[in-house]
């Protein structure tokens, strides 16, 4: 294991890192930092969230930027507002007492006039979301003609969010002789297209699967009935004596619902999702970072790039469909050498996902029992006893009050005092769980000798053969368009499974399904159409953002038109230093 000094960083920067508590570089930092410092080349780096990418790109960037040049030298593109702010804050910390660099973050939802003012005052490094960067370029208030470094962080996520065309437009406006540093957790086709078009002979660096996985995270799951998701979540939370965590949900509605339930149950919680204004998002994150909030309930996109210290638990209220999202989620805990727990709540039919994750990410999951009411109360009680034994009995002036306390308790036995004290401390908890039942359900049957459980890689088999299509006439329902078809691996059973599982519909709510190559049509009852939009529109499926539209005409010949990419082609570059 190398240290930061061996990577070629300056003494001032090393001293700063020591003060910040940095000890040893992560694998991706070991590879990228010396390369970027000593090679005038484009870089394609594969690294998961939570592996130290910000430092991997930020430390060499600080060393390479010239403070005496007023022009913008580096542009960092990131998918979300939160990640923009996080990168800016980290770069500012790294550069403190090292170089007087002006670092500006620009993103949607904030006052653009204020951001323009900051840029005009001088910005050595700009950290931006693609959308806001495009807006500033259209206004002609940003000059990147002298740009030396274009950095794309979380590139796969930016593409998943539909920013490919924006990224191409931005890169096309930058000088040909710049360096491009592209960081991504995965390597989808769209990233390969960008690399081929805009990067010149890039060097590829990656860490192995074993290195990518944070060994300090304990990966766990619990099997629950669908109706018991929240009660099970609360029991795991109640069992802990010191917990600070993030709860991931699939939809905005779920984040709000779970946050409200936790608040009603006495916990400090709040929701983070895409419908919040920037002021609201900033308030939520400020409260979470200061630990005013004990729980952040968030969607995947909203929580992308969040870096908060000492998160003990990550809860997957529902597992994501995309496996890489699991890594992004669980990577919020066990940062900076700490340990953490990633716990997924699974219905019996979802257990196949654990095997997929274990195989793909090379990790091992531990099955956990849902705590019983008695176990929760006993654990809380033992913790209280431990605290009482550890009380510092120093002279504090309380001794003058003790004689009066002894008199007040003189008519009670020791056992009676303990009993009353315990009930006073745990009154709410005992009342809540007074009639609680055991939520645990048996594990699914083990595989046969042939190694097969009879399940497919996606549980569509339970929908095969079910009657649908004649449940109601079109006049009683709505015809909806979805931008997925046979080319995406859909069949009628799979689409039906998605509608039932994700949108919480019953087969009786679904009418005729018509599959095309890259799109499909399906009928749903009018009352169920809103559910489909709430739970499915905007969701990610195999790297594509799902789009749902009303198809009022009944014409099944339409589809989703594709825009052709524009921008300048890759050119040979004369690199500068």
C-alpha cells in the first residue's frame, strides 16, 4: 500500500491532506493521481461511487491549475446539484492553504444571476450540471476557449439521466487540445461513443471488482411480507441504540410517505427527491449533515453523490432494478475507513436479486431476522443499564440534593424503583409493541440437486398464462405508450410483471398489450393510469429512462423518434502543458 507522498503530490497539499485525516490512498487514487500528474493524456477511469474519485481527480487538478491565469482552466461536469456542491466543497478543502483557486459551482434551481456574477469575477475551475452549463453557454456569459481540462464525473449516471446530447454539445465547444478525464462506474455504449468521438487515444484505468467493493460494509437482507415493509424497517431502526442513516426508495411518493411515518413515530426525518426546490434541498441536506435529521429518505437520483460523514446504516426500502445503483446506495456508508451496514428489505419473490448482486459484485449477503418486540425492548434496556454503569460519578454539586431524593424514594423498594424507572423510560416503546406479532417468514426453499429453483432471472413466470386483454373495453380505460419494446428484452409477461410489481396494479387493471420493436402500448383502467405515471414514468430500466405518454387515438403505429447526435468529431490534438 502506497502513501500519498509516493504519488508525487506537493508538500503543501500533503500537509493539508494530513490535517484533513487522509492516511492512505484508495486503489483508484493510487492509479490515477500519478498518471494525471505526469502524463499529458486523456483518461478513461472505471470506479464506483465511494472509492475516492473526487480526490483522485481533484488533487492532481489542483496541482496542475495555474493561479496566475484568470481564464477558466477546468470544467467538471456532474449529474446532480448535490454532487456539484459536494465536488466544489471538496476541491475547496483540498486547495485550502495550497493555492488561491477560485472554484465555482453552477447548477439548476439556484439564482443564475448570482452564478453569472461569480463566473465574471473569475473562475479557475467550474463545477456544473450539464443543463445549467448549456444555459450559461447560450447566454454567452461563460468562456471556455482556454479550457485545459474537461472532467466528466459519474458519466454513466449523466447518460442515464438523458444528458448525452448536452455533453456532446459542451465538449464540441471546448478546445481540441484539452485533456478529457472521464470517470464512470460502468462502461455503457453511449460512453464508448463519447470516448471514440472526443477523446484522443485515452488510457483506461480501473480497479478490480474486489477492490471496488468496500470491504467495510456488511451487506444484509431481511425477508418480509409486502404489507410489512414499514413495520419491519421501524423494528430494525428501533433495535439500534446509535443510528444515523439513509433510507432509499424508488419513488418520490414513497420518500414522502416514509418520512412522514418516521416523524409521526418520533424520529427526526425528512425526504429528498426531485420535486423539491433548490432551497428546500439545501435545507434538508444542511439539517442532515449537521445531524439535526437522523434519517434522510431519498430517491436514487436525489441522493447521487451525497457524501456525509459517519452514516451507520443504508436501508433499501425496495432494491433498485439496476445493480450498479445498489453499489451507489451502499457506498454512502463505511466511508473514510469506517464500518457500516447496508440492509435490504425483500419480499420472497425478490430474493433472486440477492444472488444477482452476490454474483455481479462479488459480495456475500447475510440474512437477518426481523427483531421481535421483546428483543427490541431487551436491547434498549441493556443499553440503558450499560449507560448507568458507565456514568461518571464526579462531584458536580448533585450531592447536596441526594438526601432529598433518598427521602422521596424511601417508601419504595429497590425493585419498585427499577420497575418504575424502566416503565418511565420505555413507556412509548412498550405501548407501541404491546400487541406486536412476529414479522419473520420462512426462507424460500433451497435449490434442487440440479441447482435450479425453478425461477427465472426475473419473476415473470407467475404472470404467464394469466388472463389479460379482456378485462375491460378500451372505452373504459386509457391507452398508454411506453418507450420500451422487444429490443429491450420485453415480452408481454415481463411488461405485465413490471406493471403489477412496480405500479402496484392487479392483473384486472390491465387490458390489451401490444409490443413493438422499441416501444409498446398497453391499456389500463382510467383510475390506474395515474399510478402508472407516478411509479413508472422517469424510472430507469436497463440504462434507459422510461417515458409514459397517453395515446388518445388508439393508433399503434407511432413511436419515439430518436435525435441524431451533433457536434464536432474527434480531432488529433497537439497537447499543451
